[in-house]
């Protein structure tokens, strides 16, 4: 069982199976809706923007609206479902943090889609390599400096959320250099109807 008073010795840099189970369980829950949180809109956006570059601002903006709304919805559903399983506080809090982190990270699909249309993926690659380096460095630092395992578990989860938010925020700011999102609410429902098959495929 988990012991919150467990102290790391100087050579311990990994979790035992029972402790890491908190993190693995939360990570599994956080992945439930990631494949469908934009209802396939990011795929539709690439198709439509590639066909007609002039439509890019509208499809970009509408895709962002849908992804924001459904990310909030799926976050709420995930938390409610997890609460129904009566997990301990450590696992439940990790589920909330990692679910938020995963949903934030999925916004990269929207920005990456824009650069796919513009054939500028090398810029995205640089950002993703930097993200990988930061994740590795942050994880190494946490596992070598945490006193309690509970502290390390939460720090790893917060690291993921913070880096994902910084990464997606950076990508969004960079994307604004080439296209500004606009919105046409009347087109959202027709776009969702068209994108739904993409969502089923992703799921």
C-alpha cells in the first residue's frame, strides 16, 4: 500500500509498482477522450484549408471553438466517471491534473494542421524537440530531488500540464504569425457533421 511517509534514499530514482500504479491509472483515465476531443475537426480543417486557403481563418477559428467546448465537456465527464470509482485522493487528483494536461496537449493538432497546409512542419519539429528535452530534463530533476513519493507523483503530473500549456501556447502564438482565427457560428454544425467520420476513425 502507498505510504505517504516513505522517504527516498539517495539511490532511489524510480517508483515501485504499487506507487507508480497511481500515476498509471490516472494516465489511463486521461487518455479516454483524447482521440475525439475535437470531433475530427482538426482533420477536416486540413482538408478544407488545403482546398481553399482563403477558408483557413474560419475553419481554424471554428475548430478552436469546438475543441475548447468539448475539452471542457470531456474533462467534466472524466472527473465524474473517476469519482464514481471512489479512487483514493492521490489517484483522483492525478486524474484531474493529467486529464487537463492531455486535453491541453491535443490542441497541438489544430496548430500542426495549419503548418501541414503551409508545408512548414520543420518549425513544429523544432518546438516538439524542445518539448521533449524539457520533459526529460524536468522528469530527471523531479525524480532526483523529491523527498516523498507523493510529492514526486504530483510534480510529474504538474510538469506535464505546465509544459503542455507552454508548448501549445507557444505554437498558438507562432501560428498567429501566419493566420488569425475567425469564427462563423453558422458553419460550426455543418462542419461537425462533416468531421464526424474522421472522429469515428480516430476513436
